C-alpha cells in the first residue's frame, strides 16, 4: 500500500511511503536535507512499521518540536491506525 503524507513543521514537503505486509518497502522525501533523508530511507527499508515508529518517533530537529524522522513516524502511525478496507 502506498501512502502520501504532508509533513508539518519541517523542511520536507512530502513523504511517500510504500508498506507491504507490515514492512516499509520504500520511503521518498521531497525537500529537506537530501543526504540525511536518503540515509533514513535506506536504513528503514525492510523494517517493520512498528520498529520504525519506535526508533524515530520523538526525534527533534534543533529547537523544532519535530523532525523529518519524527514526521515519518507520524505518517506510519496514521497509516497503522487508519481503518483498512
């Protein structure tokens, strides 16, 4: 299942996530710190959704109350908690 999320409070403008059988298959960020976000995308590939959430939720960027990794966790939580068809 593909998910598109509009992050809030960070430099990236969009996160596209592909989840299959409870695992993250691919993540693409639009905007933000390219190298760091490519690294995060590669690190979470193949990881269970719950593990990604537990590892990156709550990370802050400087004085901001959130970060791109935290926004990825928020997107995955929204996906996890949404009613499935």
